[in-house]
């Protein structure tokens, strides 16, 4: 087990190196540079900037410096925000993205799992159809439509909740709900499917035959196995919910990290893009590792090698 | 996905217009009195909350080049002169008075006695000398250092020709006197002193903290406000500076500038009463025709022009007859009327309106017959043999619609093949700078109230020219205007230069920008003006304002007013 984890962690290094190299090259291939502006920068200022950021040196030297500094988690100052370090921007932005994503994931699980269980237990009844129809709607409505609709109803119609910004608990409600909707639906569908499969198996019939109360059968025996699909989905879901909140961040003016990646690429903010891409890559790999470990823990048949 | 967002905005706009009368905080329909787009309940306390736009890149005045940054820099720092919020006339700021020599080349500024920085130390004329030299130093890499080039020796110092600060025409004979020697007369020098690049910065804080001097806790300022709090990608919070020279007249206790870029989000925040002011541009353009009936919407001419430029290094644009033909075939009126729904004025000049005393040349006109004649004279009768040309524009729904309209006008009127070339902003800029285009979408915003701020960009070799166009006659006129001491004659020379530019040059002006703002009725002291400059020290919140004031002494309830 420990060996497995260590090996996986060691594999991070070459993977990150490949990602770093590709991103570095792609950024440099994009036309233009960080100092292009509608208002032309005077040549002297351009030269001073190039020197400050080391852009006046050969590409290979820039690449080498970048790798050495990246290994120390130092990406240097942002081009767009010259008085701020990329590291600070990432830490500050990720704190918010993680909070938003964490709440959304929690809502998805707390709402999605019970819904899925109910639908499975009442298969082919009105309740099942209603839950699954709602789930279909949740998956289908994109969050850039759902967000504005929620704002319209709760902020501009009823004046209950702020329409945007990240100030105080009330401001969390609408972005979290918007982000969670699709995941609630997905979790409900996965739970239902998993439960349906488990409920048909022999050991469940045995448990029922032993006269165990239905509550124990469902919650203790069926749910543990029935949730396996949800658990394996949890890794990608956590990644998607934290890294994919770009649109929600935009609609609700949430100061997360997502917007920096997109705007950074548009602005040719080399350091910022490199930092955010590598951070996301490492985060994603760590999550995948955690999921594999959780899987082994939940299902004794899975063996980690 | 990005493409469908405007449709969401439109749908939202449609629903919003339907529900505007339903909210309990919106006021009655227009027939009975003013109607407001947003909630009109004043905030508690003397606080102004506003949409500042994209996240400020920096608030170091020397480095500031964008509007969100400029708004903060001007609220935190005060220059030698400030601007009157209504007329934009310069008025005394840190300097109480000034005089200029007969030849206009030597300016003497007299600072008010007893000026201090927000942390206590005195602010002297030497602080201005140091700050301006800092902005000029190549190591600072200030984008707008060119604004200081009129000072004798400044350009050489800025370009690194010399590193001796004594060669720059700036001296401080004593604590309250600043002497500025100019290389040529600059009638708008006072306007410049209010510009961010020329604002004083605290030497002691910059020395102590380096690049980090602009952070809360480090930042020391001399203007009406000090920096209290900063939240990344969310807000800058300023509070009143008790040490400001005129602190008693500043009525706002607190200012919150939100970094919100999304136009629909900005409009939602305003409508829900979370902000009191959406600065110009932070109103979704599909809303504008509807908003014009609302009392809290405001639009005024803005010193900026939307135009196309032609790359004269590429045939057939090297032929002035082709350039004329393309210009004459553009129907600006139709674009402004049909595409922009009257939210922008059609414009046939590079310089915008509103320069007192400027003899502006007649605007370019739309004349299809004349356009065809010029094209035939250039050797392409009926468009025969004309190469396929493309219009380059950065990604935006509005740019696309205008490009499509002009494509249709050229194809229909001149019979020439026109393609559209859309690229992301950074790539568009790169293509324009490298002269890798035929026709490109551009715009220009003036820095100060003078036609020179527009005409200078088309001078030969100017970094902003981006057309390859060079005409010695034009350069000579601009140079003559530069050395001219008589303001009226100077403006006449500039007018001649613009006439030449419009007749022979590489620009196709299309429309004149206007500001689009949302301002709550209880916000006072924010005047519309051509520079879209709003000194926050003059702003205050009118707590006595009531939406139902007109009902005072009248009927108890308005039948139109829903509960």
C-alpha cells in the first residue's frame, strides 16, 4: 500500500514535467506577447519589462530557469498584475474556488444520494419518474442559464439573496446551488443505478430472509456497495466542481481561480498560466490517487498493486 | 457556449423589463414620474459602492494605464491640479497656484503649505520631482511615460539615452516650489498634471516596500482617500483620508470599488441595490435602448472613436484612390441607426467632438457613386480585378455585426470580394502591430481634451500608427503645431493635419463612443463629462432623497404604485 502510494507520487514528476513543457511551448507559440497592448508600449519600457521577466534571454535559458523555479513552486510575478506573485494569486483564488466547489459537492451528495436511494427503492413509481425527470433537467440545463434564472427569481424578484459577489454566507447560496445542480442530478442517477444492481443480489435477499429490518438492509448492506459508482465518480466530480466553476464564477463574480486561467491565456500572462496549469494538473492527479485509495477501502475485491 | 451568452442576456433583458414594475422597490411607470431601473434605497452611511470593471492590474499611479486602475489612483492620489467634475477645467490641487513664462516653456507651481502624506511626513516639491523621474526611468517601464515627454530632456532620459536626472527640466528650488521646463509649449499641461502618471507617489513607502508598496497597510497616499482593504478579484475599499488637505469637504466615509467584469452581473448588482453606480460601459448594450427611458441611466458623448484602419504597406491600400473609394462606400448612418439602435452617433472624423476652438474639418461622407468613380480611377471599374481583402476584428458580437455590415456595403457598392477575419484579442493586436492585415477594427480613447491626443497616433513611425502610413506633410503640420505658441493658430494647424488625414490617410471612422452609466438618484456630484473622469472627493450620498417625494402633501398612495 505504502509502496503503491510512493510509486504513484513519483509518477507525478514526469507527468508534470511533460505538462509544463507542453504548456510552455504552446504559450510561446501563441501570437503576440504579454506586453502587447492597444496602446503601444514605448521601446525603452518594453526592453525594461523584457529584462525584468527574463524574456530577453534565449528560449532554452528561459525554459531552464522556469523549470528550476517551478520545482520550488516559484513562478515569479504575474505579467498582468506586476506587483503580485503568481503563487499568491493561486493560493488566494483556490481558497475561494475550493470553498465554492466543496459546498457544491456537499450539496450534491446530501441531496443526490437520498434521491437516488428513494428512486431505486420505488423503482418505476411516480416518485422514481419524478426524481429521474428532475435529474435529467438538472444535467441538461447549463449553469449559465440556471444561474441567471436563479438570480432573476431570488435576487431581482424576491430580493432575498444577493445576485453576485462573495461577501457573507448569503452570497454563497446561489452560486453553490447553480454549481451543484448538475452534480445532484448525476449523483442521484448513479446512486439509483448502483442501488438497483445491489438490491437484486443474493446477499440482500439473504439479509431480508434473516428478517433484518428494511432500514438496516438498505442503509447498512446495500448502500455501501451501491455507492461504489458514486465514489469512483467523486474524484472527477471534485476536480470538475472545483476547476470547472469558471462560468459560475463569472456569472456571480466569485473571485476564484477559474477566471485567471482563461484570462491569463488571453493576456499571454505566461507565468500565471504556467502556475495555474501545473497547479490544476497536480491537484487532479492527487484527487485521482485519493479515489483509488478510497475504492480499495470500500470494495475488498479491489487490490492496489 | 461563449456565443450563446448574449442570448441569455437578451432573454434576461426581456424578462427584466417585464418584472421591472413588479419589484416593490422600483418606482412607478414613466407617465406618473421618473422610472428607475434599479432599486433606489440609499445605503446606510456615507458609502459609495460602484462597479469598477476588470480587476485593476496595479494601482501604482506611474504604471496605471486602464480606466479601473485610473479611478482608484485618482481617488487615492492628488496631482498639482485636479479636474472640475463638471467642466473638466483644471483647478488647484496640491498646487495652490501656478504661473507660466511668456514663451510658455517655463511653468512654476506653488504647492500649498503644510501638505502631508497620509502617514504624516510632509509632502514637498521634491516628491513631485522624484515621482516624475521615477515614471520616466526606463526601469519603471511606465506605459504612459510619453505624457511627460514634453518636459525638456525627459524623452532622452526615458529612452535611456542619458541616465542623469539633472538633464531633465525639473527642479524644486524649495519645499513648495516646482519649476518645470518644457521642450515645447503644452497648452494642456494642467490637464496632464491630474493624469495618473503624473500623480505623486510616496518615496519613503516605495523605498521601503518595493513592488509591494501598493498593498493595504503599505500604501501611503495624499488624496481624498486611503486604501483600507483589498480582496483579490473582488474589491478595493477606500476610506476617507483625515490628513487630506481639504478633508473637511470630503463627504464620503468609504468607497467600495468592485472588480466585476461581466456586464449582466454588473447590471444585476445595480438592479438589486448592491451597488450605487455602474461606471461607463458596465451596462449590457442590448439593455441600452430600453434603459433610455429610465431616470437612473445616463449617456453622454465620450472622447473615443471607433474606426477601421487600412494597411497601406499592402496593395491595393497603397493607392489613395482605393482608400477613398472604401471610405466613401461606408454608410455610417445606417450602422448607427440600424445596428447600434441609435446608442452611438455616426462619426466621420478621427478626432471626437467637444474641443473648444478646434476648427474640425468636414467629416467623411457616404457617397456610393463617388466611391465607384474613385475605384474605377484606381483601375478597378466595377470592382473588376480587385483582390480579395479581409476585415480583421477581435472577438466580440458587436465587432462582428459591424464588420458584416461593412462587408456587405463594400461588396454591394463596389463589387469587391471581402472576407471577415476574426481572432482573439492578443492575436489581433499582434497582427495589427506586425502589419499582417488588410483592414482592421480599431478604437482610440483620448487622454486629455485636445485633438493632438488623437492626431499624434498617425504620425510617421508612431507605435500606435499600425498602418504603415507616412506623409511628410502631415508630420510637418503636427511638428509646426507642437512649436506653435498661439493656441488658436496651433489648433488651426491640427485641423489642417486632420483634413489631410481624412482625405489621404488610412482611417475609416465609424462611430463616436458615448458613455453608458447607471447612477442612483441619491448619488450626487457625479457629473457626465467627455473624459468620463469623476473625482470621488466631490461625490456624496443624499440621504434625504426619497422616491415618493413628489407625493408629499398629495394623495396618500399612488394608485399606480403596487404594494
